[in-house]
């Protein structure tokens, strides 16, 4: 999770995108560590999680990431949920709760319901890491 938070800071420092980071892990080893690249690539789908899924698939030379986990600095959006589901990842750990998704989903808990319906275990990180993730999000989104 700390690497995902570092990636979130990097996104803003580099000017690549907003404060989001993601890390994909396989057997306790980092496979991909990415941040939001929306502005760098002028691609609205280049969210940290989607970018990490793309990088992990390239590195592992496969599209099945079912033996991987993803750690995200912020709760993944519905689009990222789709990418995570399609990649086969079964475990998601996120830092801070996503703000502003109410225009995309009917209920605040809908994001978690999407994961549950897809058979994906999603949980929020430990409180100290949640605090760090909230700090990067609030600091850079002001």
C-alpha cells in the first residue's frame, strides 16, 4: 500500500495525472507499480489501476492475473473495477474512499457490491495506511 501511495504522489509531482497510485503483487513480489497517467497520455482511461493491469499483463505475458492482488491508494472507480474483473484479480485493497462517484453509481456502497458480484474480495487497508492515503488525496486535490 505504501508503494501505491508513493505512486499517487508521483502522479502529481510529474504532472502525469491526479493523485492515484496502484500496485499489482504476485506471490508477495511487485509486478507493476503505476500512477495515474491521464494527462501524460491524454487518455481518460489511463487510471492507475488500469495502467497497472496493462503493465502487469505485459510483464507476465498473459492476461490472466488471477494469482495477483492489487493495492490502490484510492477505492477504484467503476471503470477500474471492470479492468480488475476482466484481468481475473481476486483481491483488492484500497486506501481512502473514493469521493464523487455518486454520479456514476446509485449508492455509496455500490462499488463494493460490484466487486462482490464479480467474486472479488475488496477491503480497506489498515487505519494507519488509510490515513496516509487520505493525506495524499486531500493534499493534492485541493
